[in-house]
């Protein structure tokens, strides 16, 4: 639960957490284009189940990251989520024909820019923790006071 990172970590938490929160909500608001319809289009089996599961994970974990609550734990399912998104939707663009308008590596790099930014933001949060301005920091501080430990 370590929260020793600088307060500025909140900038990364907000950008990563709000993007995942928004994407999760949109899977339910726009099911044909961003939810089960999209999952079906790219060939994911049981598209309704997996789109809804993905949406719930993105909403719950995104909200936890925004709050800075159980941050490192919330990062793990999102790392799996974004890694699968890259493998299932971006790597196929490397094949001739790809998905997007610009084909090959540059088309994939363009389409994957947000995914790669989210991946690196999640890795940063896993490594650095939630920072001082987080609920994790508040809880850690209260635990130290309750145990009578000297504060850092």
C-alpha cells in the first residue's frame, strides 16, 4: 500500500484512471460500437460477457486509481486489459491489410498511441505507487499513528 511517491503522481493517476473509467462507461453506453458489438467484430468469443466484464473492470479499477485506493492492486487487471487490447486490436494492423487507413508499423503506432501511453502510465503507478495525495496515503498514515510508529 506504499504511498511514498511525490504528490505529483496524482497527475498520472488522474489521466490513467479517468481514461479507463470513461472507456468502461462507454462500453455500456455505446454497446454496438464500443461494447459487445466491437468485441464481436474483432472476433472475441462470448462478446457480451467479455465486453461487460471489461467494462466493469475498467470502471472499478479506473475509479480506484483516481481515488488512489488500492492503487497497485487496481493496476494489475488493467495491465492485463491493456495488454490484451494491444495484442488483439493493434498487432493485427501489422499484417498486410491491417485494420486502419494507414497500414503496417506506422498505422499501428498511430492507432496504439493511447494504449501505449496507458500501458506506461500503469507501469509507472505499479512502480511508484499512488503518491502522497491518495486514500492509500491517508490509510497508511492512520495505520502508522494507530500502531504508534514514528512518521516518515
